[in-house]
C-alpha cells in the first residue's frame, strides 16, 4: 500500500466518562488522534431492527501501525473528517503481514453524540 492509498482523514474516538460541567459525568466520545487511512468498502447487507429492515455498510480500515493506532480496540469509532461519516470499530485491529499497517473491520452508522 502506498501513501496515496491512504486517502481518508479519520479521527479515532474512544468512549470515556466526560464531565458535563455540573459536577456529573456521562459517557461521551473523546477524540484520541487523527490519521490518514484507507477504507475498502465491502458488500452491504441488511439487518432487522425493531421489525424494520435497515441497510448496513461495512468495510476494512487500514492505518499505519504506530503506538497510537495500536491502542485502538473494538468499541472505538472513526469519524471521517470530510463528511462526518461515523464508522464503528467492530473488531480489534490486526497487523498486516509486513507489520507496517493495522486493518480493522468497521461498520457505518455509529452513534452521533
């Protein structure tokens, strides 16, 4: 993979307790870092939620392996800096054979809060 293939700017966020300004805490998304990434869309599918069929878009995100990206776990999310698309990280990232990149399965449609 060349640098030109990393054509999406993604901000990786982790769900953490956040102070609401009134002495309480609530779960919120905290931006951890932003990286260039490649996104390969996979064949879509459908899920049934509350008796309705909903489209589902999934893909593989590939980022350069470094200390920061190795901290990503399932449950994080990646937000596209250009169009705001939210990708839920569905599995722990795995190193590529050359150990230069991490790949992870993602699904579009994460929480917007």
